[in-house]
C-alpha cells in the first residue's frame, strides 16, 4: 500500500496546473491559426488550471465549488465533441441533449443541494464523455482520408478517453464499496490526478502537431 500524505496533494495538483498551461503555451509559441476546436482546447486547459487552483489551494473541501467546476468541465468537453462531429444532424442532437442534461442536473442541484447524488452524477457525466471519446476515435479511424497521428482531434479524444475512462473506473469502485478506508479514497484521488496529468501531456501533443495554417485543426 502506498503511503500518501498531505504533501502529495500539493505536488501533484501543482504538476497538473503547470501541465495544463503547456498546450496553451505551445499553441501561442507556434502561432497556430485560430480554429474552433483549438480555441475550446485552450479554454479547457485554462479552466483546468483554475479548477485545480481553486479546489486544491484557494477553497479546498468546498463541495459547491467542486460541483460547479465539474459541471462546467463537462459542458466544455461535451461542446468540444460537438465541434468534432462531422454530421450536422449529430451536432443538433448533441446540442439538444446537452441542454436537456444540464437542465436536469441543475434542477436536481436546486431541489436536492449540490452534494446530492455526487458520485452517481460524476459517473454518468464521465461515462457520457468516455462514450463520446470512443465514437470520435472510431470516426477518425474510419476516415481513410486523414492520418490519425497528425490529427489534433485524435489526440484530444485520446486524452479525454484516458482521463474520463479512469474516472468512471475509479468512481465505480468507490461507489460500490462504501466501506473504503480514507487511505484508499486518497489513493483513488491520486490515480485520477495522475490520469489528468497524462491528459494534459496528450493535449500538449495535440497542440504540437496542429498545423499552423489551421487546415486540419
């Protein structure tokens, strides 16, 4: 069993915060042309920086803040997948689903409080984004006109799959085992943070291979 202390919950979030700025810096230094997908990627990375800053350093242990960040992150990532979808009909369906889903979640929070069904909502949101990651990767693999390794959307979807797939797995374990010790809970959080580090690294790869003329981004 790995020993975990307070220091690791300072070091690891700091690493994620620094890594979240890496894709933004790469896009800026390389002067990549403006595109909708890369713009949302920039916003998402900056949002992750603010999320870790607030949740781990400014207002740690504040449930309402964590809930707000989680719901906003879901919205940003879902919108990113909407941009990746090639079909206009698919975009329209996803837009309607997003509005409906957010309405239900916000209503639930208003009626039951921001800590109601937190674990279940986290799993549902992460499962939805994991499924969309699979769909996006399948579409890219099926498109023989592109080279996946040179496609930013491929790396972005891969990074999101890595992170949200791990969230689903770890939160499912925690959800079905209410007797988990505090030590195991902390180790679960560490694994999720490490997965987020990997997500930011993959995002940096996406920023690094994005074409400067923006044709493929």
